[in-house]
């Protein structure tokens, strides 16, 4: 809990054009994806330059909850 992770758009994802990857900030290892229901809400804004960051607020296996914050450049 409390770890900061990177978010990166993945528009070429064959399953979801709104996909947003979750990455380890040190190794850039791909850890998973933001839930589709959330990604669809912020993908276009990220494509337009919005910066999205996240921290782990509850680590529970596959159900990890991320707190996402946004800002504009």
C-alpha cells in the first residue's frame, strides 16, 4: 500500500483502444491495466497531454485498488 506506479497509454492494445498500462516506476515492468471502466473515462484526456499518476491504496491480489490523480502539463 502507498506505492506510486506509472500509468502509460496503450492505444495499440488489440483488446481495448482505451487501455492504460500500470508500470513499475523503477523497472518499467508491466504490472497490469487500469480497469476498462476507468480507462474509458481518462484515455482521451491522457492522449491530449493530461498526466495521470497512481498510488496503490489497497493491494488485494487481482483486485488491487489504485488512487489515480491527474494534472495538465
